């Protein structure tokens, strides 16, 4: 137990260091940003500008701003948006995180489930045309940029067939279908490829031969014995998967006009909204680091061969 | 004398046969030339039809994008607003959609005639909203995208190999510290770093490459370190040590050559990632600035007028997909060829 506390404690410390580092770097980069957050700078007088700067705390020395900002983060206060109607950044994020999380979860579930099925089928019919076509699908999923794929989906299902709405987030589940499919393509490809390799390994192992010898059918072997051994290692690629999902969600949210944090991020970047950019940057980093932590813990739980003390060799 | 001796003359003659001794030796001799690791891998790679085809496609694209420095049908940046949004027209082809005709309402109309383009001038893939020739821009953009990708992959390789080799080879405290640093950096989402860098630095090839390299080298460093740790304890390294070679020489002369296969494979996976990232950045409006074109900016431009002129988006999308697919299949093939155990 003590080992566990030490392991998790250490990981959490790294996590905090990473987040601290990112927020500091972000803060100082924001200072270097060309342009100013006031869109109509030439129209406002220097007196007005002074008032504004005072209001947002931009008149204080950089070091003081930094300390104030960091103290704010520690309290969960990310400052006030400079662009979007003076709302606190925390509030903007809270209002927009719902669609993004829903989209992300739907995409990762759809992607991994389809990927696992494809991977298993591919492995069971190794080196046949079925294998070739599923592998090709996986390569397509990894190669075709998701924004191309998203536009293709829009064209087919929204414009030509008119089955589903082309975008926006206003028709409940229906409007989530296309963005989910578009976003799930990459995790699907990763999962299919990974499960195929694992499954081929498992299907050639001795205990499967034994199961075969006892007369169990191929499908039952795959479902009962193969699946578990092939799918559990999938959690090791969950970290990279989530990272690529974050990237993907930006364009997908833009294309389908989803009111999520990805779309907000792009908007904030294009309008120099310092505090919102910083808040979202920290959020993204925290999310990724948290996923990596969970994956690491799950990994040790599942595979006892990995020693807990691995980081303690010194 | 417990066993009776069988008299030798009782064995019939036909039981005896001449022993062709020389032939036997010949059979045992190794007849094929010995193959080294790379010849062996090359042989396996050649058997992989997909990989060979992708390799040919990649060479072709590379060749075209180099040749197009000198030969393009039109100037990629020359604007001719009178001739905007022309449909593709290829000499000798009379299929609607490729002959200068476009659908207006329900009828196919010769747009070239409508816009009074002099006969004999062809835009093979049509023109964009400024009347720039899409084919020329596509050639130009492909070159920029490939350039960014190769440049980024090269820097990733250099930094990653140096870091990984140092960390793995020296080991001990140095390794621990270097790995902790790596761990902290790897918690940083690539997306965030790249976006921030591009906000701060002036847009252009160098900024995009730098932004991608900043976090991109980590995978390479990890892979190289892992491989170095494995090689470190092998006999040939021990032999070099016993013979008194300096640690630096062992690292560069003994370990580095044995890393080449993992380095090549990893690089082959880095290049398509870089191409994708560049396209992604351009698509959200942070990549190359006008009038320079890259595959990403072309797709983005095409997307703006996608409902009415879909071909402006499809052609660049097709090229980027083709490049990515070829790189991925080729990289898979290379990995299988170098490491047949890891097939998958």
C-alpha cells in the first residue's frame, strides 16, 4: 500500500510540475504576443486604455501579474475574458465544456468498439482479403486528415442524402452523429491496428491451441479467450489517443459549428483573448496529464509484471 | 560369445552401393551468398507489394514536386480575377467536368467561353477565386508541405537521437534526470505548444517547423533510449569496452549503426504526422500565410467555396491523402521488413 501511495504521489507531483510549467510558459508567451486584446485600438484614447488596463490588471508589472494569475489559478479563478462580454473564463469554459466532453466520449467509445471489432476480425482471417480490407480501412483512418473526412460526411449525409443536420448542436442526438463519426475515425484506426497485432499474438499462443484442441469454435475462442487478452493492453495507447482527439476536436468543432471548447479556443486565438487562451491551455494540459496518470495506474494494476518501483532505480 | 556372429559373406551384393562422397559435400556447402541485415530487410520489403507501390508513388510525387520548381503550367501566384473559378479543362478530354464545362442550374455550360478565356489556354484543374491556376498551386503547395515535413522530421531525428542515445548510454543519474525532463515535457499537449508558438512567432515555414519540433522529438528520444538500453548489454559492446575503446566511440561507432533501423522507421512515421499537422494548422488559420500555398491552405481555401466549387477542395485533399497513405503503408512495410517478429 505504501508503495502505491508513493507511486501515485510521485505521479501527481510530476503532473503538477507539468501544469505549473505550462501555465508559466503560456503566461510569458502571452506577454510576447503581437497585437493587443483591444480590437479597436486606434479608436480608443490613451485614457480609456489606461482605465481598461487597470480594470483587467494589465497595468501592473509582469512579475506581479504573474503571481496574481498563479494565485488565481490555485483558487480556480482563471481571470476575466477580454473579448466575450466580460465573463469569467471559468464560466465560459463551464458553459462550453459539455458538448466537447460528450463529443469526445462518444467518439472514443464508437472508435474503440468499432476498432476492436475490426481488429479481431482482421486477426481471425489473417492474410485473407477480409484482413487486407480491414487493414486498409485502418490505414485510411490514419492517413486521411479528419477535416477532409468530416467534409466528406457533410457532403454525403447532410447535403445529398439530407439524413442528418450539417452542423450546429441544436437537434439533440441527431446533430452529434456526424461529428462523432468524423472524430472517431482516428481512434478507430489506432484501435483496429493495435488489437489486430495483439490478437494475432494471442491466437498463436499455447492456451488457445489447447482451447482449439478441446473443440471450441473459433468465434467462441476469440470472444472468450482472445478478446480479454488482446483488448486490455489497449489502455496503453489511450494517452496518445486522447491527445490526438484533442487536436481533432478543434477542426471537427469548427467544421460542424459545435459550441465546444475547441471552437472557443480557435476564436480566442484569433482575437487575442489572453485569459481565455491561458485558461483553455491549462485545461487541455490538465486533461492530458490526468489521462496519462490514469493510464499509468491502470497499467500497473493490470500487468503485475511492471514493478511499481520502476522510477526508483536511483 | 553370447551373440552369434553373422558371417559377412551372407549379405547379398545388392545391399551395397557406392558412396558418392563428393556429392554429399557439395550438398552441405552453403551455396547462397551470405546476406547482411539490410540485404535481408530489402528482400523482405520487395516482397511487400503495397510497400513497393507506395514507395514508387512517393518517389513520383517527390520527383514531380522537385521538377515543378522549373516547370509549372502557370505562375502559381499570378492572379487573373477575370478568369476566377474556371472548371478543369484538359486538352483532348470531352467528359463534362473536365472539358471546361460546369453545371449551372441544370445545364452544362462552357464557362471558358462565358468568361472569354482565349481558346488554347487550359487550366487542367481549374482556377481559384483569384483566377490562380490550381494545378500550379497544388504543385507549389505539395513542395512546401513536403519541405516542412522533411525539415521537421530531420530536426526531430537529430535532437531525438542525440537525447535518447545520451540518456540511454550514460545511464545512471543522468538518465534519471533526462527521463524526468522528458516525462514533464510529454505531458504538454502538442496542440497547445504549436498553437502558442505560432501565435508568438511570425508565420512561415521556420516557425511551423520549430513549433512542431519543440515537442515532436520526444517519441524519437524514447525509442532510441529504449533500443540503446537493449544494445548496451550485448556482447559486441562488451567486446568494444574490453578492447579499450572510449565510451564516445562505442556510442557512435557500435551502438549508433545498430539504431539505424528504428530511426528510419520512426522517421517514416514522423513525416506523415508533420504533413498532417501543417495541414491542420493551416486549416484552423494558423499556418502558412498568403500568397504562399501549402496543402493545408489549399484545402482551407477550397473549403470556403466548397458548396459551389467542390473540386477546389477535393484535389488538394486527394493529394494529401495519397501522400499520407503512401507514407503510412511504406512505413508499415519498412517496420515489418526490419523486424519480421513485429509483424502487424
